[in-house]
């Protein structure tokens, strides 16, 4: 495929860094918009150094600085936004700037998560879905060529805890399972999210479509995920199942974001409980050549 | 101060990597126990490369491989364990091996969190506190020279979300505050946790003591933390206060780990609601030369 000039907004974030690296590694002239190219945070400074070493061009600017955004967007063919939850609404600035520039061949707004089209889930996650859906409707109303990346769960965020909050490695004694643990979710390693995303940017099959990632080996219920882990450590965990009505009551009482996200995916099954329609394509079907990391392989690092 | 030979167990984890880098940067011959020195995960592989480049020696082994643990511990004067929540119980293996070797001058078990001595908090976090307390009692019963690092909250985990679950950057519209938001917690940037930890390893003042990190500028209530953020973005957030009884009910219903941790610290105030006793010392008092990163500075990266 031909190379595109790609701008990544949010390129130092938890998924953006992988997208930026995949972009330059695949030969696309790659630009990352950064507020401060001499970050005081040592980890971030190291990341920016590795960007520069790999040939990525750092552009000084930010979402709320119109002139910087305009200048950056004028330089490229493709804009990929990877900002986090707190900045989803700022994307309306990007849309109006892309409209003004008029030459962008593809815009990928910051989705990188779950299905947002349907009226699903409970607040607070429901409001986030609605905001992302509103971003989609605005892109379409402006006639901007686009691809929506529906990548489901980042492995790094959701596998280590086996679907619980606050753990960075899988538990070895007991596990809390929301609902009956049978709804299936999809887990995708960050590098693979980035690989599929970069393959999509100038693929005519993904133009104005939703790219769903439904990796067959990584489409698992929490019960199955826990079972994989139990096999690895040769031990059966105690399981506490929390009835859905208790989960719902707690979400309503505490407005806990993560709990509402877990409920939507691990209890309601909103990542997998629908057929992909005419407006969607599936990543492993479009790109069967990608050897993705399986959940089973991913879990080995924690044994 | 003289240099010590330091072994870090859990050195590739979220705090261990900073401790390992601080150790070698301060001139201590540094060893990290790793299960697999050729990690398939690219991020981890990069971390291991940076360890080697900085002069850290990688030792092949793991907590559940007795021979490897014995061999590693024989090489050093100081053992620092930084394993995560799921492996706290495995530290009894380290204790018995240290006892057997007999020459370790200081052991720092994996604490790097909150106060664990008192009967505080609700399950599931309460069980974790009790397990860490049991590790302490075992170390003392075996007569192993030790320092307990009570570093309170890692900035990277707890500041970006302003004390909520599932967010990686501070919210810009509304914030959920558990309880009345007035209990004070302490936030310490990971690099500073590591700096204080390495200063403590051969300091006679920290021998058989708890090293508390109570950084004056970083001891803040959630209300104060939100206020700092509001000042930075020039906007007042909507605040939803969740009464403590609702928080408690939700913890009991869902056994949500993070919620029980937040309740212990942000509602009950268990990081700061006591005086440091004769068995404790405070990091900024022992090491006033350390210029720690303030929460206020840390928040700048998200503006």
C-alpha cells in the first residue's frame, strides 16, 4: 500500500504511543502533536526521545490551540486521534479544523473501545458512549472520510486484573466475577490494535466503516479467562459471583466508571452480542496475515 | 554512603522498574530477578534492554523456584521486593531463604502502599492489609533486619483519575467524590518513591523502622486535589458526593478492590489519620535534600 502522511493527536497516551510506532514502522511519514517536546516527566521524555529516534516528527501544539492544530493538519493526509476519556469532547475542534483544511483523506477519531452506537450500558459509561456517538454523527454530517476503530478491550488494561478493579496482576486465591461470567468480551494487545489501525488508514475497504476487532482466540467470557489462568497456575480460584442487580445498584449508588464499563461488557456482553452489519468490517478477516498475540500467550508473563 | 549490592524481586513491575533504576543510578551494584530475560512483550523487552544498558545484572529465576532465589540472595546485601498484590503471599519464600542465607543486611518487603498495621478498611483491601502485616510479623519473628516502605499512593495510579476508577486523565466536566472529600491522602511520584527507598537501604536511621512518605505539598484531600485541577483548567467541575454508607454498601455487594482501597484512604483517611510513632520515620525529614515532584507540577502534563 502507498504511504500516507499521518498525524497522531494524543500520541504519547496509552494507545497513541503504539499507533505512532506502528505508523512510522510501516513507512508512513508520522507526526505527533505534543504540548511540550521537552517533557519534565522522565518516562515521557524517554518516549519522546524514542519517537524522534524512530523518525517521528514532533509538532508543538495542542487541541485547544487552534493555530497549532490547523498547521499540523495541513501537513498530513490522515489524522488519528487517540486522546483519553477526558478529551473526547475536544474532538469537535479537530472536526471543524479538518473541515476547514478540506484535504484530509481519512480521520480516525478516538474510539479504541466498545460499541457506542446503541443505547447500551448505564451511566457513567453510557454518557461516554453517547458522546463518542455524537462525534461520529458530526463527522458524518460534515462529510469527512473516516474509519471508526472499535477495538474492544486493551489487553494491558483488562487482562491482568481478570476483570476486577485495582489489580495489576491476576489474583491467585479468589476472584470476583460480575454477573454469571458468561458474556464474551474481546481482548486485544495494544501493539495489535495499533497494527490493525495503521493497516486500515488507507484501505478502501475501511473507508467510512467501523473496523471491529473480534479476534477469535481472544473472544472470551470472564469464566473462560479465569479458566485459562487457573490452567496456567495449576490452581482453582475461589469465585465470588455478584448478581447483576447488585452490580446495577452499586453503579447507581457510586457512579463508578469502571464498574459501569465492566457491567456493559462483562455482564451485558455489549462487545459481542450483535452481528457486524453493512457499516462494519472485521480486522482478522481483512488482515489475516497479522499474527496477533493471544490472551493465552499474554497471560504467560504473569505466571 | 557506602554502596550495597541490591537485589530487586519484581523489578519489571510498575514500581520495581523505578527502584531498579534508582539503585543503579546511585552506584549500587544492582541485580533484578527475571523469569525470562528475553521477554516476548516488546515493552518489557525494551525495559530489560534499558536495564542492561544501565549496568543492571539480570538474574534468571523466580519466587517459586527455590534454587534460583537462593542463588540470587547469596549474591547481595540488600533484598527489595516489589511484587504486586497477587504475589504478596509468595514473600514467605523470600523470608525463609533470607533466613537460610543469613547474610542479608536489609530486607524491604513489598509494601509501597498504605498503613497495614491497624485493623482498618473493609474487605477486600482489609485482607491485603492483614497479609502484609503478617509478612511484617514473620520478618520480625525471624530476626531479619528490615525497612518497611509506607509510600502511600503512587502518583501515576491515583492522580490522573482524581480518585475515580477507570480514568487515565482527569475529568473535565464532572467528578465523583466518595464521602465528603475531606480526608487527606498522600501522593508520591514513582521516581520519588524509588529515590527515598534507595536512600533508606543502608541508612541506620531506617533500620527496623517504617519509612513513611508524608510529603507536605502532596498531602491533599480529594477536594483539594480537584481544586488544584480546576485552577489549572480554569473551570469548575460538577461534583457528585457519594455518602459513605452507599460506598460501604457497594463494597459489600461487589467486593470491588479499588473501591475498598479508596474508601480506606479517601473516606476513612487511613494514610494520614495517625501520628508517626517510635517505630516510624518520615522521608522528607530524613532526606530534606530530595526535591520531590509536587502534585501541582504533576498535574501540568494533563492540562
